[in-house]
C-alpha cells in the first residue's frame, strides 16, 4: 500500500472554543501518537482528509507532513479513530497512530464476498456472520479488502477462516474455526426468526411482571 501525503499543522490550544474555531475554518483537531514519542496535537483539513479516506479507505497509510518552525517533519501513520457528529456526519476529531514500515501492525479489513454459492442457487439464503476480519502484516502489505470466494458454499454449510487464502505477508488473527459466513435453508431461517420473536415476547412479559410486582 502506497503512502498518501496529508498536510497537517501543530496546534497548541485545546478545549471547545479552539475546536469550534478550527471547524469553522474547515479543519478538525487531531492527535498523533506512538510508542516512542509524546502525543502531538494537530489540525487537519477536513476536505483533504475526506478525499483521501473516500479513495483509500480507513486503512490508508498516511505520510503526515507536519508543518512546524518553517519546515516539515514527516511521520508515517494509520487512522486509529475517527469521531464524527451523529446528526450530520461532520468530522469532530481524528487519532493517528505511528507505524514503522519494518514492523507488523494489526488492523481490521473489510471482507468482500465474491461469487454465487451453490446453496443460494439451490434456494438457500446466504448469511454473512462478520463483515471484517483482524489481520497482522507489514504496513505496505495491508490489503484494501479480503476477497472470499463463496461459490462452493452449499446449503447447511459454513465457511471458516481456515478455508480462506490470505494475500502474501498477511496473517489472520482468528482461530481456525471462526465462522465468517453460511448458507441456511429458508425454513430454518424462518424458524430462527420465530424463536427470536418468541424470546423477545417472553422477555417483555417478564419485564412487565417485574414492574407490576414493584408497584404492588
């Protein structure tokens, strides 16, 4: 994975007031930290950051170009956390984690299920169990997605991580029997939904009974 340059600036002020002023100027507060350095308070351009994330995804490898004292200091980082405002999705804060190109890191990567399973062609229903997996690899080896071919997955069968082929240099951080997807018969699915609804109804009845007993 190629590094993407992102211009950032150091900031000295903290708190709600300075943060509001940053956002009014089209920027957002951020912090860069790692195991060998003190955290550095930064500000990022919201538009520039958004364009990079839209193109490269959350596992983008950043070349942070920190402007300070008339010069530029470079740090390699990945996105650790991104906070957005629930109402409109506006960027509130960004955390960057320092990485080293010769040291493995752990990241979550989205799964891309490809193909049409035999089970679905036979009337079954495909059910993904997870949408992403945790891996370990060198920063340059981070895949954009983990492609999983489900063509041979039949009704009543499941696929676990031991059946997956990982890209070179990538190690899965899950037990071999960790299930990622399955194909179930429609009747079984309907039964599971009925059972789930029955459990919810029973729990609601118990809660009502408990409330009634408290009020007596």
